[in-house]
């Protein structure tokens, strides 16, 4: 235990008021000891990176079938690690991501988190392949085919530019008649929210522009809502809005880029996350402390599970098949696709996690990163 005390510890503990009798209780040291459960747990790797880990920005699969992970760490550092936890790339820069094929990295060189006026494309050896500068902020589409330049709340602008990554050719650009906020979908489609903070506006309007710059559709929300918050998936996105009369009440509007609005649902004071394959939405109702999983295409409720009342929420991650990792101050709760709590991790510092696959999850605590296999 002497070696462990000098490190950030991640402990999987049995909580009698939360976990049932089938759940594992183990301690992460060099080896894992399973106390009792049908759920098998195994540490794939454990590393102390020597710098505090914030979160995973991206994941890549190489031609050899191995995983690489882009990680934001230490407040101003972007690193790439392989699936054994070895650091194979390191670069100062406040934000970055590894390309889907694992051959390149993109670093935003700026003093502001996630925003930058210089985008640098590099290979894993650190050779610069491209350098682009702009007074606006950069975003790269998840398919790595395009990068976009536009404004935000700190850098207001009515301009949008979408450029093809491989050729540096501008696909389309426009000066809209308002300052706006926007999000990019996987293929470069733009979700545009004009005048997002206009308290005098009667209603909210969301526009969707395709990768070619043509308006696909627009949706005018019913009156009485404000402060739209947009969550994006691959082909779908969620807009969560507050009621003007009572900000504790929220409403979810779920959209598909081809079909438009799919469904809407009233929820209480809540936070949420969605799976990147657009299958599920996970919602934590903060007042009732209920964790809910919805089918994204229909709005059907899959399960509703009670969480501890003293839970102090940080965030949640939804896997492709509907498992949820719920992050809270002090730990991480793992819920399976049927709503059953199967594990709880106690974490000594601010917890973070990332689903690699249905049975693999990355856990972070301070300087430590650990990949854990949950189940066979």
C-alpha cells in the first residue's frame, strides 16, 4: 500500500445502499481482486502520466486495429497515448484531437480553452503538415474532412467558413445577418442558433445547413422557451430549453438532420448526455436523482433508476449500447443497459471517464489513468 498512497487512487467499493449483492468489490492496486459477483473486472493498464488528466478529446483506430486516445491534460497540454497507456505524442496547446485513422493530430494553439486562432496539423513525429490562422475560432468535423471558422460568445461574429481539410479549398462561407451560436455535426452540417441570448425574442429558431451550404430546414420552437443548449451526436442532436416562467422546468427537443424534429418531452431540472451512435439519451433529473435512459429515435423510456440522494453530479457518458457512467464528486457509478447498478468507483480527485467499447472504460483520477474491462 505504500506505493499506492503516493498516487491518486481509484477504488471500487461495495455500497450497501446503492449496489446489490451481485456487484464486485475490488481495490485497484497492481492486481485486481474480485470479492464476489457475476461481473468480472480486470485492469488492462494503469499509468501515472505525471500531469493531471482532464478528459479524452478523441479516439482513433489505426490500420492495425489498435486504439489511440487524444487527451487534454495539465491545463495546456495535448497528448496521445496508445492502448497500453504509453505516451506517443505530446504538444503544448490548449486543445487537440487525434485523427480517426491515428496518423495525424490537430492542435489548437491558443490561450483559451477549446478556442484558437491557429490550427496546426501534425504527424505523430511532430512534423507540421499544415498551419492555418484565423481571427475566429476553429472546429474540426468528426469525420476529419472539414474545418470550420466561426464566432462564439467571447468572439462574436456573423461569419462562417467551411474548408476542406485535404485541399484547403473553401466549400462555402457566409456572413449571416446576426451574431449566432452553432455546432457542427459529423459530416460538416451546421446547426445555427441566431441571437441565442435575446431575452426579447418571442421564440427560438434553429437552422440546419448541409455541408454544401444549403439550408436543409428550420424549426421554430413554441413560444415560452429560452436558453437553448445543444448536444450533438452523429446524425442527430438535442436542444434542451428552459421555460421562461420557471427555469427549473426544461424540455427536450430531439432532431434528426434528414427528418427534422423527432419528438419532445418535458423533464425536470436535469443534465444529460447521448451516445455517439445516436441510439440513446441518458438524463439525470437532479431534483429526484433519477437516471433515465431514452431511445433516441422514438423517445421511449428504457429504464429509470434511482441514484443516491446526496449525489453531487458532474457529468455522464452513454455507451453505444446504453450503459451509463455517471460521474459525481467522489466517484463514478456504472449502470448497465437494463438500468442495473453494477459498480461504483470511489475516486480521490475529480473523476473523468470515457467508454472505449461496451466492456472497456478509461478512468481518470489526478495524474493516473486506468483502463478497466467490465465483464467478459
